[in-house]
C-alpha cells in the first residue's frame, strides 16, 4: 500500500488530560516526532488543578478544550470537534510506535474500522512482561485503554461514543461494543506505557484487581459496581 493512498485517511489524535502538567510538553513533542505526517491533535482537559489547563491555553489554544471530568465525557467531546475519518484515543503517559499514524491509516484504508496496538511496560518485571504479552491476543479480556484505540469516526458515532455512565472501564465498554459490531484488529506494533502505578501499589495486587474488573465487565457488570470496586480496591 503506497504512502499516497494512505494519506487519504487523516487522524484526529484525542488526548484526555487531568493534572498532567509534568507530562504534557514531552508527550506532545514525542507525538510529533513519531508521526509520519502531521495530524490534528485535540487536548481535552477535565478540570485540572495543577496548571495543565493554563498550559494548554497558552501553548495549544487552537486544539485545547475543557469539559466536565470523566474520560468518557472528555473523549466524546474531543470526537465532536473532529472532522477526520479516523479517531485515535491515547493517554498522555504513552510512548507511541514510530509512524503510528501510517500504521493506523493503512489499517483503516484496508477496511479495518477499529483496533489498537500491543502493549509493553517500561521497567517491567516478569509479571508485567507476562501481562503485556497477553495484549497480542485478539480477545476482549486482553484489551485495555493503555493500548490506545483507533476507530472510524462514522462507527464511533453509530455506537454513540463512550458511555459516560462509566467512570472507570469506559474504554472496555466501548471496545466490547466494537467487538460485537466489527472485526477488531490488534496491530503488531507496540505502545509503551508507564509501570510506575504497579510498583507503587503492588504489581501482583493491582494485576489481580484489574483482572477481576475486566472479568466482571466481560460478564456484564454495570458502571456502578465497577466504580465501587475501583474505589475500594484500586484507587
């Protein structure tokens, strides 16, 4: 597939932000170094109190917005500002594969309407390496927001976007609906995410609780149960 052909698919990179002042500048610099061609970037702040929103207003005013807190609200709002065929949702603490936009554009141009990258942790111990290795399997139980998500805008709109009732696991809920609707694709390239949270809270402990939440959601647990569980055992 030629570069000229994949250029027909443009992306909007949508980034939810909440108190990320230490990561924002380096993430945006990284993002622009990793893409093949410039893409639209939308930053949606959810009410930061650490200066993130002020930084966005000063440095990213044309693509910066603020809405109510909650990743579902933030990412839906970002999608509403988009006019491109491709939507790409990614977290601020991620490191993207080289020419990530080309990989996504090729997938969309080939008819894939939704997908993600595989995952790898920085500073991973053997438990985290094993957990990340599971991201190569194309099954709902192996999905998560840290793997990022690309989706065709028309499909996103058809599904109604993120369900804002979910204060946690909003990404799993959308991906579950995507799996039911289309053939989801896991790209071979890997996205790097931070392992700091696992070391701070106990790697095995956090993996177990996240696993319980994933399995509960897969079985049909609703947003209130998941939020209560998260608040009790994870936060």
